[in-house]
C-alpha cells in the first residue's frame, strides 16, 4: 500500500502557457502533500506544503502566484505552473503523508518531467 | 538551517562487494535521518529512518545505517551488493520537532559491476 501517482509523467509546453500536474494518493488518505522540484544532478528542493482544504505554505523564494497549488481532497493535490518559461523546466515530484501514520514518513510519486520550449 | 552532504555523486561496486554510501548532515537540533532509494522512472522509496533509540537502523533489502552523532554522519551500508541495488540513493534530514519538511542531499548513483 501507500502508492502515490502523478499525471502526466512528462509534458512539453510552449512558453507562456500553463501546465497542471496532478498528484494522487491511490490507496490511502493523505494528511499532507508536498511538492518538490529537482534539477539535474541536484537534490530535491521543497517548494510547498499543502493540507486538504487549506492554503499551501510556500518555501522562501517560491512564487506562489506562479506555482498554484490546490489540495481539494484527501487524495488529490494539483500544481499548476502558470505562464511557464524555459527556466521552469524541471522534474517535479510530489509526496504525501498517510492519515493515521507518523508525519515523519513521506510516500513519493514518480515525478513529472516538464519541458518548456 | 539544516543541510545534507552526500560524498560521491557516483559510486561503483562489484556484485557481492560491500556497499558504502556516505551521508553527513548539519542540524542545530537532534535530527531525524532518512535514506531513500529511487529506481528509474519510479518514486522515492523509504529504505530506513532514524528517529530515536538504537543508532544502528536496519532497513529493507539488507541495507542498514548507523547514526553517529559525534561524526554527524548517517552512512548507508550493505554487506553484499546485488545487481538489483543499482539505483539513486538520497539521504535526508528533518528536525525532531514534528517538522515534516525534509532536506535532501544531492543523491548518489550506485552502479553494480557484474
């Protein structure tokens, strides 16, 4: 159990368009979901933390108006990259903590590769 | 602020040999420490974690890690490497005040030589 999926797994878009990435906990209810960004040969950088029904908490330096996060249910969080530019190209990974479990364990999705042309 | 350093972005070992992946951390408070593994096109999977108690932690797939406070280290080991161990390994830290936020190292790619 504790499977997290992401859709799409990869996406290519034109500069100036918006892209939505979905993160779903398939077999559990998630108390908290996290969004990370990973550059090539670099570590995962936390972008934001979200709880169902609440506004996301963004890390310092992350533009909340550019990276819109919606956490509408206990199993779904979405990240929308608005007016994407080539510098937004990256690997985006989500994770979730499971309701009823300690908050020190996160279950990760497989990631979404975004390429902005 | 916390930080994690993984020495060696790429480690190669022969099948059957000892695997040693290094991780050092800095934290102003007693940390929680984690090792995650990422196989190609898959999400990160928790190998093991240290929160409190015994400093030698055993994880899945025969891996273990030892928390050494004096050395601020949490190195990952496995006595005998298998081909299936080839993957990317990430060390991570969070503080122990119930903070869910993880700070990751840059990862180590493990290659197994037949």
